[in-house]
C-alpha cells in the first residue's frame, strides 16, 4: 500500500471587495462558522458586518459587528448584507432562509436545510424566484475525494458501481441529548424538529453516500425504507438503518448509531463489480482496492463558504446547492413521518459511566452495522436481538418446542437472490444451528433450495461463476423465489413456489414439502422433498459452478448454512474430514460442533434414490448440502421434473460414528417424508 496526496487547492480567495456576511446563530456550531468567517476576513475575502442571535450582546463580536434579535431588525437598521450564514436549530431554518432571501442575500444554510419536504419545495421555489444562491452546509461535499471517486468509477478501475454503504459508529453521552431544548426531539409543540442520528449528527454520512450513488434530487430516489431505534430516553432515533434504491438501481444502505462502544470515524463504502473504495470523509482519505492492488489517497477540501463566495463572483458551481439535497430530504421526510423509534429493551443496553458522564452502549452494534451494509439489510432482517422481528411465516414445533421458523425472504437484497428459507433452526435444547447472511457470504440463507445456474440465471445470490470467464463475476442475473400457495398441518408444510427471473418472468415451478417430527428425547428430524419443473413448455437446465468448470464447486440444490462454530467434526460412515467427505456419495453425513459453547450435531441422509454428492465446507465457513449438479448440469422437463429429498436429524450433543448409526437405526421412517 502506498499513499498519495492530491494537489492542494490555492489558498484563500481573490482580494476583491469583501463579501458582507451576517451570521445567524453565534453559539453551538455557529462558533465554527464564526471561526471560519474570521479566517476569511484575514484573507480579505469576506467581512462580518452583522450577527443575529436571540441573546443579543452588542459587544460579543467586537464594536464593528452589531447584533440583532432577528433579521427584520437588521433590515430596519438599513444594513446591507451579501451572504447570510444560518446556524440555528433545524426548525428555524425555513423562516430564516425566507427572510434572508427577502433581504436579497445568498445563503449558507446549515444541514439539514429544512424540517420537511413541503418546506423544501417552497424554499427551492423562493430561491429560484429571487435568483439567489442557497448552499447547504454538508461540509463533506467539499471534499476533493468525491471528484476522485467520480473519476474512479468513470475509468472502470473498480468496475461498475454496485452498491454504496455508510457506516457511522459514534458514541454520545446523555448530556448530548440535553444540550438544547430540541436535542433528541422529533417535534416540539407540533413543530417538526427532526433531530436524530440519521438527520443530524450523522447526516453527513447519509448525504455523502447519496451523492456518490448519484442521488441528488428527490426524483433520484425510487425506493426508501427506514428502521429506527432508540436506546436512550429520547424521542428521536439513536440507532437506525436507512435503505435507499436510486432511480438508476444503485442500493444505498446507511447503518448508524450513537451507541457504539467507542467513537469511530464514519466511512462510506463504494462497492464495484471489480473492487472497492472506502472514503473516510472526515479526514478526506480514500482507499482504493482493485485488480491493480491497494492505494490510499489523501485529498484536500474546499470550504463551502469560500465556494459560495466564488460562485457569487465568478459563477462557479455550488458544491452543495439546495436542489442537490432533494434525495437527502426524501430520507429526512421518511424519518419524520415514520412511526416513533422502537425503544430498545434495557437488557440489551449496557451503560458506561466515565467522569460523571453516562452513555448507552449496544454490545455488538459494530458487527450488526457492518453486516447491514454488506448485506444491504436492516437490523430486523439480520435478527439483531434488540430489533423488531423480521417478516416470518409458519413456525415448526416438535414436542412443544419451536424448532424452526419459515422466513419469507422478502427483505433480502436482490443480489442475494431472495427466497423463502428456514431460520433460525434449533435443537430441542435450543441450540441455534443455522446462520443467516453472515459477513463471509451474505447470500447464505439458513436452510433453503438454491441454484447458481438456472438457464443462465443466478438463484443462489452473489457473484456468478461462468465458464467463459473461469471466475466469479458480478452480473445483473439474479432471480428470486416467491411463494404462490401453502398448506400447513401440525407436522407438515406444503408450499408451491415460483422462481422468477430478473424481469419477473417465471422460470421454474417448485413443489416443496417440509416435515418435522420427534425422533428421540434429544433429537428431531427435518424432512424436505422438492420438485423442480419448468414454468413453461421447454426444458430448463440446472447447473452450478462445478458444472461450469470450477472443480469441487458443485454446490446447489439443498443447502444448510451453519452459524460460526468451534471444534467441528464432519464425517460419514467410512471417512472423516472436509477433504475426505466433500464430493462423496455416502448414505449419510454428520456435522458435529460447538455452537456458542453448546454441542450439537446434524445428521443428513438421502431421502430418495438419487445419490447426489455431499457438498461440505468447514475451514472457510460451516455449510453442508446435496450437490444437484456436481460437475454436469441436470435438465428438468415437463415430462420428467427433477425431484430430490433429504432428511436431517437435529441433535443436542456430540455424536460419533457409532452413535450416529444407532440413532439412524432407531429412527423409524416417516410415512410423509
């Protein structure tokens, strides 16, 4: 890795007649604006001629800077100003901006620009009618790294833009939420305030991610979903996920919290089809990883007030004009109109006390945020313990214990090939033995049927292994599976499913039967029988990476993703170890391990005459399956559909070969399996 530094911008502004500036709001963040204005005064670019604050103190800014209680008083005093900098609470922005336009001034308006979309539309129209400039104070948009990212994507160095993520892991104590009357509030006296992690403290992360994804105007947003939580005793959200899909189809996922264990710099992840870039926007640092290696670039930044002054003088384009915050305002309005944030139960919150300050911490929120961005998912969909439950269907119960739950898959990202699946699956003793959307393969979904090659379409998720490229490549080829009908009984679930291509057309019809029954005091059996038929009159070819030339990569069909585990043993009746059992065709296979410190074993056996090889992973990740198309494709026709069956014993405790065989011998065949 080597570092580069982009050329620095020329210092200061041209020495012309200073632009007359009025600062509205001299406390709080206004102090930062005051410091910046004073810096530019020394360079001769601007002159602070007035200030407005509710706490009028004529001596606060020196004898040459009169202070007023409001902009109307400034007007009455006959004082001319060129630029008004507004740094006041969110709910005051709209009225102050209109008043500044009425003065004939251009505006630097702190973020977020206004408190709702209706105000945004009115202010946009008012600025256009007045012919004035309105710059919004998203300082990160002054970073020259954004230009570097634009060129990076145009050059194709990291391929086609696939997804953008924003990760914000901040830590704030309770004093942060009592620093002002509007802090932590959604509204006051019926007036929108819209404070919260998404719209205020980490709004730069959201805005920067949208900008990189090409979402500037409100029309650039085609889909939008929010998931809001709070660990603190406030009205607004302190831990949230925002999911946006742009009009161009780029997914943007923002996972943000003020309850991290330690404060970290926020960052934007730019995923391409051939590489990745990561922008730490607070320090203007961009790390690019692609086929050519990894490099880090530290860029400069243009100050937004300087940019506004330059736009007045020379017609330079604004870096963050009001119109370009329309997509962000769509997000803000979605937060504003969403139900109140879900309180996080006290048992999931750890309180830290340091130097008299008290702050809430959500243990593990860093990992949940990373998974959310990578999987393009909400906390609920991933199963965060403090989140709302994800959309679910039937629950399988054995001997009075819930042992599995059907997930609809509707919340899964398109590139993970959404499909119904089982998760969590548990032993009778409560040990969870399925994993869902782990960081290593976010398209792995508990227990399901999935195939990577269905007449050239990917119903597995992730990259596609192609014979032409002889490698995995990102393609726009992902299908999804939806349920058409279902019939449930106490021990069985019958489903009819439709496999739909990217254009929504049906490719396959699946008939699926799940069965579940007790086998022993410490074991139960899950059965699956599925039939894949063409949705039309023509044969459909079913393949895998293995059938497309990747040796040993014949996964597809039935697949069981396990959670992280320790001390894993995988064995059959006559072989042991991943290398020995992977690709074997023995009648049964066992996977025994410690899951979060608790022992459990899966015993899989064929449920029909087919002898598909076992697909096994232990070292890279824990997973097992039956490879329907191990090294050559299988064709399904209307006359001869492909049918497979498998039975899985889910057992508390560790088993060896002898105990597996004894359990299998004692398990009577289910007449329905």
